[in-house]
C-alpha cells in the first residue's frame, strides 16, 4: 500500500529560498539545501522547489541549485518554474531532479506533456494546475497561467483529465482561492479532480492546520498534501503532521 | 538518468568511491558493481551486449564480489523480461520480469507506475513485531520489518526460488518480491538512494561488506 505523502514546498529565486523559512538553528534560512535537508531529516516524503528566478541566466542558476540539492538530499524532489521545452526539462533532470513540474508551457503547448513523458517517463512529469473558481458560477474552476496572472477558458477538471491522458504522471493542484488563506484546501475541487483522474493528485493552497492536511488526504482524496508557510514557520512540523495523520488512521511513512 | 547521479551521491555519503563507467577494465578492477537503471529492459540489455559487458558482469558475480541491482538493474539480473517483447537478461537469478497489471482482488487495473512510499516486509512474516531473521547477513539486515522505501516502477521480478526473496511488498492485492539476495548478488526494486536515512543504511551495509571482503583478502 502506498503511504500518503507530505511535501514541503520551497520557493526559490536566484538559487535562494524566498518567503523565508523560520527554522531554529539554521545558519542560513535562505539556503535551499539546508532547508531541504532539514525537511528530509524530519521525515518529509518529497520536496518541491518552485523557481521564480527572473534573471537571463536562469537556466544555469537553477541547474546549479538542482545539482547541489541532488548532492545532499536522499528523498525525491521536484523542480518547477519556467521550464518551456523538452530540452529545459532534460537539463533539470540531468542535473539530478527526480521530477519536473510544468504549468504555463503545458497549457500553451500540450504536446510538451506527451513528448517529455515519452522521453523521460510519466513518473517524472508533474503537471501543475493553478485554478480559481468563477465569481458567477462557483462550481466551475478555471485554469490560470503565468503564475496566476492570466485566465484561460480551460476548466480545471477537464484540463487535469487531458493532462493525464497526454501522459502526465501527477497533478499538482493549487487552489488560488484558498492559497494564502490558511482556511484549508479546496476539498471539493481536489476531490473532483482526484476521483476523475487515475494519476496521483497533490493538494496545494490553503493548509493552515493539521486537520487541513488530514482533510486534503481524506475528503479531498489527494495522494499527497503540499504546504509551504505552515512548515516554514514551524507552525506545524513534519513529525507532528505524521503523528497526527497516523493517529487518525492515515497510512504515512 | 537522475538515478545514476543519486546512486553515486549515496555511495559517496557512505564513503564509497563510485565511478560511473562502461569500461570493462574499470568494472573488472572494482571491488563491487552497482547496476542502477531507469528505462526499458530491452534497450538496457542491448547496450550491455554492445559494450560487451554481459559476460563481465556474470564473471564478476561468480567471483564473489558484491553485485547490486537497483530498480531496472534488479530486473536485469533475472533470466528474462516481458517488457515490450521478450528479452534475455543477465540470468544471475532465475525467473522472469513481468508487468504490474491487474488487482485480482478488486478486479480492476493497478495504477502503473507504482510510485511512492511502500513497506517492505520479510518474506517470512508480515508481522512488524517479528524480528527479521531472514534478513540477517543481507544488505537490508539493519532495517526493521515494514520499513517504507521509495518505489517507481511498472514491472517487477518473479524469482523462481522463494529462498532468494528477502522482502515482499504489497501493491493493491498483488504481493511482489521487492528485494532478493543470492550470496553476493543483491537486487531491490525500490530506490534506496531516494529512501532517506533508512535507504542509506543499505549503502552503508554494502560499504561494510566491501570492506570486510577486502580485509579477508589482505589476510590471504
């Protein structure tokens, strides 16, 4: 039986963690390797690094960070942000990432999902979906690109199904409505997508409490829960989360 | 792809000097061989044949030096595979490699690949409280029964002899052999280099077995 996964997410810019982590005893809270290592030692099941570097030398900066992470961390990690082509993906995988996540580029060019899945295997292609509910019709959620700035006409549930059919190995679903609220994941949207695709769904956006993690994995039917700030600021630690979930009957590592 | 580097990195973390190579000479001169592997069985065997490495690995295995296969590398140790046609393997462990397919219990297809953290159990007992006698002397000796390891695979090996099986793993209602050891030949379907500290313990054990072999030789 597969264990449900807990995944801390680190936003990085120019090879440094931004939004800050609040670990005690870290020499350098901005170092992605130190933060990543700490999470991995605490029992995180996987890590996600989302890159928001804007520099023209982005490709090399990111690959360099990936190489350093791969050199010291013994759990799987995903790298996303700005990957536009099969060559970009190959560059990151060769640097040592286990998986890549693609978002805007997959929507602009869905063949990228298929081509990279055929080339590197579905297991390393994560399609990230940023979804927001419509103001007039709350039941429907649309997909946004460019870090949530551009609305598309794609329905989130339909797009998830199409991405899976094209060969995506996982869906990383972020609810833009819930993101940053700490009021819990969008359980209804998460469960609609989780039950409609045959690939694992990672719930993201809105986690504020231990119970939110539990609900994401049960009501939301997600295979994994991703969170950033609650872990960074030590509101919840990975061992606490594991103990809580185990107590409530969820299979965790 | 990433696998090669993470294997090398895990070796370095436990003090093993790992070389990524396809040179016969280097391989024969080494004290142990790790066969990693991501990709398809047929392609991998074809490359080993082209490089004339099939016999080299077989010789090495017969010489008593540790040979460890990881993921596809484990599958390559078997007699044959049914991945995209029928392909002959290295034949160091008798049995075939077959695709994860149907959950017979629930009568529905299994999700493939099997990706994520699953437990490895002793082939003798699934009871976590039971100390694992069968693991004694193997590379997974230091792990508790039921340890979670990280898997990414669509095929699994079916060794003919139950005696070589170290651990079993359940996926759906399927129970498959997730690691085996026959004398100096070890294979695991999971990725110890991606399985945190418990995974690293396997590399540590490998390092220890290499060192103890070297000591034996220095006494000879």
